[in-house]
C-alpha cells in the first residue's frame, strides 16, 4: 500500500568514507611487534630486497669485465650500503619503514658508461683492470649525481614542489611506480616457468587463502607467506637441479633454473667489510655526470611515489612536504655512499619492500631497521649471505608480481579523496596514466629494435638525458598529472574539492596535525634544524 505507515524504509547504500590513515594495519610505524616476530619479519624484508641486489650486479659486472669474485664483492657492497642507507632513512630521513636499495632506474645510464668509447676501444690485457676503470667512472658519475637530491632535499626546494601535490596527481605517480614495473614480473617468472609459476601460486594461496582456511594461526600465514613459499619452492628447485632435470638444456635455461649456477657461494669471501674507494679513486666525466644526474632526478620522482606508498601502507598520515624533502636529502646521501663505496648502482626506495608492508600489514619502523641489520650482517659474512643471494631469479620475479601490484593498488586507493564524477578528474587520470604507459612503451620498443633510443646523437650522455626519463612510466605519468592538475582550472573552489586537496590542507605544515609529530618527528630534538613549514 503506497504511503502506508507500516512500509519498511529502504536504506540507501552508503559510500565507504575516505580514511586519512589506512585501517586494518596490525602494527603501524610506532607500534613494533614482539621481538621474535619482528626479527622474522625483518629477515623477510631482507629476503625480498635481495632480488634487486643480486640481479643488477649479475647483469652489469660481466659486461664490465668482472668475474664471479668481483660480482660477489659488488653484491656484498650493495647490500652493505643498502643497510646503512635504510638505517639512516628510518632514523633521520622520512622515518618511514622504507628500505633504500638498488634501483633499476640507474641501469641504462650505467650501461651507457660501460659502452663508452674509451673503454670499448681499449684492449685491456687484464679484464679486471677494465672492470675497475669502468667502476671508477660509474662511481664518479654517482658522486656528482648525488648532489642533485642532496641540494633539492636539504634546501627545502623539493618541499616547495611537493606542496602542490594533491591526491589526484598522486594517483598516476604511485600507481605507475608499481604497475610500471610489470616487465620485471611475469616475464621473469616465465624464464623458468616450472619454478616461477609454483612460487606465484603458492605465495597467493598461503597469503590470501590459508588465513581463511585455518583460522587459528591466520596471522602466521599472511605475515610469513614469503618465507614459507620461498623455502618450499627453493627446495623443490634444488631437487630438480640435483635430479638432473637441467643437465641437457640450453645454458640460458640453466642460468635461470638451476640453484647452483650463480657462482656466488664459491666466490664470496668468508668475512669482508666493504670500504670507500675499494676499487680505486673515482674518475669523472662531465657528460656522464650530467646523464647520471638526470637519472637521479627520475629516481627522485619515482621515490617520491615510493615514499607516499610506504606512508600509506604503514598507516601513517600523509607526509608533510618538509618531511618528504628531508627524506629526499637523505636519499641523496645514499647515492653519495653508493658512489663512494662502488655499488655499480644508485639508491632509491625499494618498491618490492613497500609491497611487502601491504602483504604483512606490518608497517613498523623497528622491523625495517632489523632488516637493515641483516643486510649489514650478511654483507660482512659473505659466504652466509651468498647462500640466500643464490635464490633463482624466477622465484624473485614471482614475488614482484604481488608486491608491485600492491603498490600500484595503493596509488589507486587515493582516488577515494577525489571526485570521480568530474570530467576534469577523468581527463587528468586517464590521459596521464595512458601516456605514462604509452610513451615509455615507444621508447623501449625503439631501443629494443634499433639498439639505441629515439634520441641518438653522437653524444651518448645527451641521449641518456632524454631517453632515460621518457622510458620511466612513473616519471611520465607523475610529471604529466602534476602539470595538468596545477594548470587546468585549478583555482576554482569546487575544483579544489574535486582534486581532494582539502583533505591534505592540514598536512601542508609539519605542525598542522598532531599525528605528524608522532610519525615523523626526528630523534634528539633535531626537528629544529630542518624546515618544518
């Protein structure tokens, strides 16, 4: 009966309210888990960051003329520097649980130095001498490039840039920091599908299904899924190796599938402490330094997205621009250490470890500091570290599939602050994400077909200055979204709400929200020495 008083009122479905801090996190930045659990979680972070730490030197050192011994020493050095940089970042930088490790972004500029005419045209009787000369050139370029982030960070210039970030412009940046690394996911799994695919399936099953099947120990499975799955598949891969499954296959397949082909365990020394200038005094070339500086700027953009993803998954409030600028300055110090020690690679936020925060739902600062302790410990005790570093690459690629996806989804989660019914929002999101995928695809395809990028003048360093940034999905999408969001009718008050800017207004200053002091305050009352407005 229409209009009857007894008719039940139909409730309208309510939207999910936006959350400044991500809910359902078990341990946030300042709430560490019990020590036994924290140590295991820290070891898990160490295992995850090992992938990039091993893959990059394994690809670059042979091109430089180095053998297994040099490769083992470079991996030890990269691991040691990553541990030191992670501790510094968590103590004095953003204070987030962010692992600072090797970065794929620096690889193209490094390869460009390796292929420089002064090295390729000289027939060194001893390839180790060539390795050391190239390493010293890479060190010099990294030392110069570090000044960019140091100056932008500690001067507060990056603080002034990031003040204009909004949830809308952050979405393409953070989303493609994760999704843009798709080429390191399943293509790596497929290099040895009988190992990589079981790793991916078991990881998803243990982390997502087991907690709901066995309620008693549900937190055991979702928090330690990486350790469980890696151990199971690593043993399985070793059984395949010793059983002779790869005895008569192609060398490329053996390198991907076998557990005894890395050459690290035999080559690594028992005890060795990496030290600055261990390869000799750095050499400097202006062109290579400028190219590496541009690479450092690309890494800066990507790490900005990485820091934002880490803050979200650590259930912290949005970072004040001054804190982000401070973290960038310390990341510049990290690149300086990479140059001084000779890691063959620069430093940036480890995206895979940011994804691990989401998987475990543990964003504790103490856990990441413990993982830094593992990095330093196993870098000095070379043989023990080499055992874990010999995990087959397809296992690592399977981990990437999950962790990079989590970071990309973390970027999309900032849409909750935006008006998705606005055509301005749709244009900025769609155009920046599409171009962020399409432009790098063109640059990468061109390079794969021709052996050089679309910009190929006689000056290799100039080519890198153009080709490297436009090959980064996060760089293209982030810069385009930032530009469009701050130039397209941005002063209208209704547009401000569409962008989600009003949600972040109180975080523009360090003192704008009391929670900022809880999450980002420096120890020893050091805040007064850093810009906080």
